[in-house]
């Protein structure tokens, strides 16, 4: 991606394509690129797609997603300015370019809804569980939102259950859809993805990403059934496994702020 403009003219994408935003919650950049280099992510990264090194807009789930839903996706690490894919109307914005889709609304789901999209959230971690007022704040931005314990961090089959729900949601929809999926599998606890592991580690974090790769193709296939789909896959933030004595996130550490990002278009097979 060049510093001058986004790779897609979003003014042509919005309205003609479905949009899928997948956040791989807590996924570390170093783990993501290592598995890509090893050829372990053939489904998550289709031909032509690769991880880009970016900086998160927040060091934990709520902050990062609040920014992304305002149009501030993770920022390229090279010097900018970097025109954004989406941007709310905002006087003086230096990252709104001619290829940026601009919405006159407080958040991206509302902007896309005004453009004729049905907006759907399939939550994963606790900030999407709708069990508390805080856990309801982000899902409330969407016309339709879903969460159940099977989608959460304690279920080793969480992504499979989330995709099951996405399939139900998409079954009868004819209008364009903005589907957001927060994948909880990478978040601790993730030791159960590594047989014999006694606790969470970088190795079990990597095993969780391999689990995601085994199942994500089904989600992509669902999106291709309808119309072309712009796919954005990224981490909201990383997480520490002992670096400089740190464990977890919501801290200003390199392993937290640096995230993997990719974007690509899935062509429709609706006519096949």
C-alpha cells in the first residue's frame, strides 16, 4: 500500500460490495507474520493477500474498536499521511482523500446503514457480550447484534459457532451487508489449542491462529455467495507474554501497539 492513496476507491466499493470486517482479537504481529512465512495461513490469507505492519488506534479492545468504528483503522507504520478507506465528515481531516468514502454520521455502521447496508455484529470477547451497559455499547451501533457464551473466549470452537450464526444472518438478506466479526479465539485463555499446554503462551497463541485458519474459509465462502465483498482482517491490538515483565495488554508496549492488517476483495460466485 502506497502512502499516497488507499488501494481501493471506496466510492466505488460502497454500494456495490458487501463489507466484512474481521478483528482477530489480541493477535500479535510477530506471530501472524511467522505463520504466514511458514505457509500456515493458506485460508486466512488468500492468493495475493499478505500481512501489513500497522499500528493500532488503541491498546485494548474497547478503545481500538471505538476508533475503528469511527473510521480509524490501524495506521500504516511508514510516514504518512495515509488516506483512510472510511472517514466521517470532519473539518480539517488530513487523512480524508478523494478515494475515501465519507459518511455524515457519528460512526461507520450508522453511515453504512444510511447508504442502504444492513449492519450486523457477531461479537466474541466481553466488550460485545451485551451482559452489561458497557458490553452493549459497541453492539448497539449495529442494526443487528449477536453474542452468546459459545462465541466467547472459553469455547475452543468459538469461531465455528460464530460462523454458524453469520450463515443464519445472511440466509435471507438481499440488501448489501456490513458484517463485523470479533474473533475471540486468540484471546486468553488459548492454551486449549495446544495439546498438553499447561498455560497460555506464544505457542498456544499461534495454535489459536492456526485454528482460525482452518475455519475462516467457510466465512469467506458465505460472503461470496451474494456479491463481491471487501474484506478487512486485522488485529485490534497485540498482547504480551512476558516481554519486559508484561503480561496482557492496555499498555504502551511494541507487542501491543503493532498489529497485522490485510484487505482484499472476494469476487462473487453468485452466478456460478
